[in-house]
C-alpha cells in the first residue's frame, strides 16, 4: 500500500467541529437552490408581462392580418406568441417556486431568448421574399439580413463553438479519467 | 498534491455542473472542500471564520465559475478565490486594507531550493506552520498541499515568481528552525 503524502497527513490533522461542518453542508445544498432577490423578483414579474404582451400582440397580428398575407408570416407570428407563452410560463414557475436551479434556469433563458430572436430574424427575411410589394420586400430582407449578420451569425458561431468545445473536452476528460483510474488500479495491485 | 485522477475528475465535474447537474457540484465540493478549508484556516484567525469564508468561496464558485475559461486551471483558480475571500474577510474584520505582501520581511533573490520535509514530519509541520508569519505560511501551505509550481503560486498570490521563490525558501528555513528549536525536527 502507498504511504500517505504530507498533504493527506496535514488534512487529517486539521481539527473540524462537526457542528460547523454540518452547517456548511446544509449551506452547500442551499446554494444549489438559489433564492430570488427582490430585484430578480421584479425582473421576473416584468418578464411575465412582456411575455403576455408578446402573446397578445403576435396572436392579434396573426389573426387580423389580411387574407393575402403569406402563410409563412402568420406562422412566424404564431411562433412569437408561443415563445411569449413559454416565457410567461417560465416566469410564473420561477416566481411560484421559492428557489430554483440557477445554472439550469440560466441555460434555459439564454436558449429561449436566442431561439426567439433567431427565428424572428430568419422569418422576417423569408417573409420579405414572399411580399408582392418589392420595396417592402427589399426593406424587410435587408433589415433581417443586417440584424442576422450583426447579431445572429456571431451568436450562432459562438454558441456552437462553445458547445462543441465543451462536448469534445468532456469526452476527452472521460477518456483521460478512465486511463487514470486504470493506472491507479494497476498501482494498487503492485 | 491532489491525485491526477481527482484533478481530471474535477474538470469533468465542473463541465457537468455548467450543464446544470447539481450533483456534480456537490462532488466537486467533496473533492476540494478539505484542502481549501485547510488553506483558509491558515490565513484567517478562528475556525468559525474559516467556515464562513469557505461558504463564501463556494458561493463565488456557483456565481462565477463561467469566468474560468480553461477548466484545467481549476485548482489554481479555487485557491485564488479562497485567498481573495479570506483577505476580504480580514479587511472587513480589521476595517482597513490588508495585503499579505505588506508583511513580507525577507529580501528577494534567493536561488537555492533546499530544506525538504518528509512525510514523517507532517505532524510537526502542521504545528509549525501556525508559528510562521502569514505570508510565509501561505506559500508553504500551497506548496505542501498541492505542490504548485512557483508560477502557479505566483498567479494565486499575485506576486512575481522570484518573490515566491524567496518566500518559499525563507519559509522552509524558518519552519526548519522553529521545529529544531522545539526539538521536533528530524535531521
């Protein structure tokens, strides 16, 4: 068996009161479920109203648009209304819970916002292509393209690169961990 | 120092936590909580304060872990966060600006590495560490716990490599002298 290192010996010698240790463990568990601050409560309440606004506005436009309005346009508006609804539901869920998983919520809100903006931008460009009035069509396509190039493309690339990098790194680390554990086992057997 | 397996596992846990797995965070705390507490305890005065600082450290990890771009640097980053939190605690307690560098009382430029300690001396090292000045205690604790390189200790403490080398040399010599005075050292 391997001789313990100075590190292990030092850590073993540190006296720790069980009461403090228990309190610390409880606090760590609480950290996973973060409570909302007052500012965050206000922000989430506002986001529910914003979600409601999107639901009403997009639904209204989708329903009241003239008959000759392209179907794709209606679908984009319906998508906007659905996103607003999801945003509202997320807000209500967050406010009614006393606490939540901070990392998961952060990932969910980022994904929802990004998806919403991206689909609206692409939808705007595609819709422009179907408009009969050429000036309006070019205007819509140009606006969509400019926003897409300034915000959409860099955001897509950054997100994709980060996710791919993270996934590759995770797989590599899993392999490294297996090799390292095997090496540890071999060391123990010696 | 932390085993290679735990080092790799920690990086993996950090990535899993960033994806939202809370269990990964608890495992990460399990691996690092003891050495970080040991280090913090060497800087702040009481046990209760050390536990409070430890809590703040992990709160910072929850909030700011995405700032760490390269997970390979996790060990150094964790000690850096611990040091900052411990210093903040000292500042708030003493009501003034405190820097461990202010109490550096040794000249730079030492090039020898000497004064090695053995595992058999761990109990006396543990006692002797508390007798050293704070800035020496800090570098020596980092050296004994993780065997960080001079560059890594420099990054954690925010001082040049040369200063770290000098502090480490003087800290080892001072510790050896203290242990010998007390008749505890092994020759």
